[in-house]
């Protein structure tokens, strides 16, 4: 995947994700977007998936397993869960699933707010390369991506776009 043109269209992939969720997601499931790309998706999904889906946002900055090594990112946001987590069905929403570490951090933080009845995972892109046993319940597209590339979701005038960038490790 050396060419960004090989990436799927983000808007079409979002529609594919929503189609996979229709009829499978509980009608009262809350969508919790992991900042930032997952938050953008969580904002859009309630209009595409039937039901009454409250939306919340989670920032995993303090829960990352590399926090002690890398410190706090300068753009940390506030977690907002404007509903009762106890007993709720939660669909964590993220843009790109890679190692699984951000999802693990999100689940850890989520349980600080209560004990959900069920937690599912919806991702726009599953790029493989897992380091933890985490798999999406719903996925827009699966891609094989070299480890030295990052798949980045951006938002321009409300439209979503995917790009591949070389990682600076």
C-alpha cells in the first residue's frame, strides 16, 4: 500500500460500516467515539443506523500503556458520556484498528464510568497488525498495510478522507 489512491473512499466505507450495523446493533445502543476520528464517525452513525443512539466521546490519553514513556499528547480532550454506562449497550467507535492498544485503553476508561451490559467495537478500517486479542464487531473495510505506514482519517468541510502516511518512528 504505497499509494494513497489504493485506499477506499472514506464516505463509502462509512456507509458500508453503517450497513453492517443496521439490524445488528441494539436500538438503544450508545455510540462512543474514540477521539478524534472515532468521534467524527460516532457523530455521523446515528443518522445512518436505525434507533435512538446517544453519542459520547472518550479520550484515552491517560489510559494508554505508553503514557509513562511518551507523556500526555497536547490535544487531549475531555471524555463526555452523557448517559448512564451501567447496564448500557456501548458501541465503541474508532477510525482505524491497528494494534488494539487504543481500544484496550478505551475499555479501561469506560469501566471507570460504570459496568456496561455489553461492549461492541465498530471501526472504519481494520488494518491488521494486532498486538492484543481485540477484533471489531463491525468493520467498514479490511486492508493489508505495511507496519511503517499510518492510515489517517481527516475531515474537510464535513467530508471524511483517508490517507496513508509514513510513520516517523
